[in-house]
C-alpha cells in the first residue's frame, strides 16, 4: 500500500508525493535556536512563525531567517 500523496502532482501516475511541513518555534534563544537550524536544510520544511518574550531577539532571528531563506516568519511576542 502506497502512502497518501499531498501537494502538487498528487494523483498523477508516477508522481512523487510532496509534503510540506510548517514549523513554528516558541522560545527562540538558546537550545530552541539550535533546534530550528537543522530544519532549514530540509526543503520540505517552512518556518512560518517565531515566538519569544524578548522582542530584540525575535527581530534578530527573523532577520537571520529572511537572509537565509528569503522569507520572514510571522512574529509573536508577549
């Protein structure tokens, strides 16, 4: 039995499934920052939101993401 296909090309014979994972990170200093970086190397992962109580840190991480992947996530603060 084949796994379900999601995304463009679904249902076409011979097409590969395309699955996009959207990632949101809460508390982006310290270890969480280190945990998000490996996901950026996976083409099927999109970082869509960041949340932190430190607005300066939040702005800095958003700027880094914009430079690395070309898009800025939605930001949430306290």
